[in-house]
C-alpha cells in the first residue's frame, strides 16, 4: 500500500489553519495495523502545549456516531437487527425487557432515559486545563486520585491553619467510603485506595493535632441513595440493595445526622475514629 505521509500532513495542517482548529491527532490504519500516528497544533492554547499521539481528548458525543456506524454495519452483516431488544444482546440489562427497549430506540434517543445531570455537573475531566495535565491513562488515574484524596488532604491542611489559636475543640470531618473495606462491591481499585488513604490521613491528623484540640474523624458510608445511583443499571443497583441488611439504601440525611453529631459538643471527645455506616453489612 502506498501512503503519502507528506500529502496527509499538508492536508491536516491546512485544515488547522482554514478552520481555526487549535489541535488534532491523526491515525492511519491498514489491515488492522497502525502505519501512521501523529499530533498537530496545540492541546492547550494558553500554555502552548502541543498535541501528540498520546494526548487524551474528550470526544463526548462523537462516540455516538462511531457506535451507530458499527451497529449499522453489524445489521448489514446480519449479526443483529436494530429492532432487537437491547436485553437480548446484553443480559445484564434484562430489566429492560418489560419496557421493550430496542436498539433503534437507543440510536435515535427515544428510549426514555433521563439525562445524567450528575455527570454533566461534575468536574469536567477533559476541560482545556485538565487536558494539558493528562497525557496518558496513568495521568487520568492520578487526576481521579486527586479528586478522591488530594482534595481532602489540602482542605485539611488549609483548615488546620485557620483553626490554630481558636477557642474550643475544632472539628474536621472527612467523608470516606465503606468501599475501602468491602471488596465485594463494584468500586474501582483507585477509588478504594484513595478512600483508605483518606482514613489513614484522618488517624494521622487526629494523633498529630490532639494536643491542639483539633478533632479529626472520618465517616465511611456504604451504599447511599444519591443521584449517583441513577447511573447504575437496575440489576446492579438491585444486587447492591439486596446486600443491605435493612433491605434499602441509606439516606443522605442519615449520614448528615452523624456529621451533625460529630460537629456538636458531644463529638468533642471523639477523634481518630473511622465510623463505618453500613447497617451492619460487613461485620466480621
């Protein structure tokens, strides 16, 4: 196969200039093998950081175009039909059989699913600022750990400076997760590790600042009824609820009551404790 690298790069560079595109990455495959890959332009205009073949892009809804193309190709090859029930191809979604949702419903956004505001309102992993920091999947994992642990570390660091010299017992209350101790749940490894690190930080701070009358505790809840539950499949959510001894998820107000207790004068003598809230699910 003849491949004109110079012509391709001239074409891509011309597109950058013509359409005012900050940067892009290109890849050419032949017979299942990558024969060319390169980056053009900038991944962050303010810092003049260049795009390379490992730059992470937030492709967002472009995945829909690729998925739709693959589905139609599979239909042309009689592998499936867009009128098939989704649950026929993904057994874990058997709960959708009652609603008779077909593949075509997903393709044309007529399945009736609500939006996912919790994802769109959360920190954008692929903003221009974060894109500059994330050059590989390892960088992405590091960034997620920053969200789950580093944020608590730096907040505690700042809080202690403000608390020093104030009267009474001052309080730091971290919110950890029971996922750090229950390995039968679906939490990811980096999430478990970051929450376990947060609890270790809690004990360290409690020991270090006890003489300064700074109380530090951590609350580690199990499955709690928050909007994050909306992104779980009905089957996964049902299995999680089944394991809860009370037969239902915990409520945010229940967790808040423990926070209020620790923040009250009654919590003055509590420090260095990891309070696991799980209805007794993981008592061994």
